[in-house]
C-alpha cells in the first residue's frame, strides 16, 4: 500500500499540534512550579510535591519510620559512631515522605479515611498495607476543586493551540500566489496588466474588452480578508484567562488607562480569588502536616502583589508606561 501525500501531511500536522501543546504545557507547568515555595523542603521534595499537585491534584505525606529523633537517645549517642546517622536529620520529628496514594475507605463526608501508598519506584522504605488518614498520614490537594491542575489547564491549552493553528492557516492563505482566471486568448493581456500593476502604475487605460480581465485581477486580490490580528487578540484573551485561573498577574488586552477603576479592581479581585483557591488549599495541607505529623511545613507564594486602584487618576498613563 502506497503512502499518500495527504496522509503524510496529516501526520505532520498531528505531530506539530502535539509539539505545540507540549510547549504550552511546559510553559504553564513552569509558571506553576515557580509560583510556590516550601522553605522546609529540599528542592527535590518541593518539585515532587508540585509535580504531584500538577499531575494528580493531590499527595500523601507521612513521616518515615525510624527517623524521628529520641532526645534521650541523641544525648547517649553524641560521642558514638552512630551519632552521624541520627543527627543528620535536621528535623527532630523525622523525615517527611511524599507519595501518591490509593483510597481504600471513605468517611461519611466522602473524604478518604484509609489509604495505601503507591510505590512507583519500588522503594524498600515505603511502608505497605493500609494507613489511617490524619493519624498515620496526611492527604493534601492543590486546588479547592481537588482536580489535577494539568487537567484544568489543558482545557485552555486545547483552545490556544486551535487558535494558533488557525493563525498558521491564515498565514498560509496570505502566502498563496494571486490566481487569475482568464480565457486562453486573454492570457497575454491579463499578464501584461498584472505586470503593470506590480510595477506600481497609478493609471491604467484599458479597452472595453479588458473589463473582464481587470475584474478578475482585482477580485483575486480582495477575496482573502485579514483576520490574524483578531485571532491573535483572541489567543491573548485565552492566555490571560488561564493566567487568571492560576492566580498570576496579567494585563488585559485593553491598556490600563482605558479601564475604569471598578473594572481594573474587579479583574484584580478575580485574580486574587483564583489564587486563593490554590494557596488556601495548600496552606490547609501544610497546617495538617504540622499538626498531625509534627513536621513544620509552610508555603510561600511568589506572585507579585496586585495593584489596586482607588481613583481613575492613579492608573498609569501611556507616557509612564513608555518611560518604564
């Protein structure tokens, strides 16, 4: 069976679409990773935690057995050869482990009450069997919806990639040569007319028989409307909506000085409210880890403070923006 050109072209378009989706997914994954910081965790722990929030929307935390320091044992072994192992853990309450989990039982509020740890890499130190939530371990979510962040972000990415493909198609259409339909006997006259137009002649004197020729030439240049700027603006709107969902500051398409105070503050309040859907839920997880497991965990956000306008005159002017 021969491979047809259109089949090859279709496969190339699929690969290009997947590549574009992966680009935007990495872009917003990086923004999500860079937006939160957990001072008490190592870089690897922090990245694993945020990756779990991104992919699964949740994570399970527990203290590794045998790593909790006994104050009396610490005193006894201060001068022994085993003290290095015990004192290497900076947190006296033990080493915090983060793992995915599978729910085994639910409570009356439909929240997981008993879980089992998922050992993805076959680590020998991860305990087997069922564990009681808020006793043996703590479960945390990234968003108030308890949905994976990636699944929520991909809704927008699908639309953004679709618009970008439409822009590419419009660019291709504008690259097409001008097609002029004419009779064989009119070909020479039409070609001469095209050359004179391309040469920039401002006045063309034609015979009555050339009316069809000039009509086809003019129509061939006016059939394709330019909508790339509108598509690009729509794409920017989608990206701003996605940034708003992530609680990241973004500028609307309109300049700030064109927005009234209420509109500007309303947009800022929405960004802040969306950011709280993440920060409040993650903070609850940190509080439970601190209270149940005794591991002091906190979260910091790197989002820039949102500017709030109290009066229309306080909004930045176009001259101030240009100076910046």
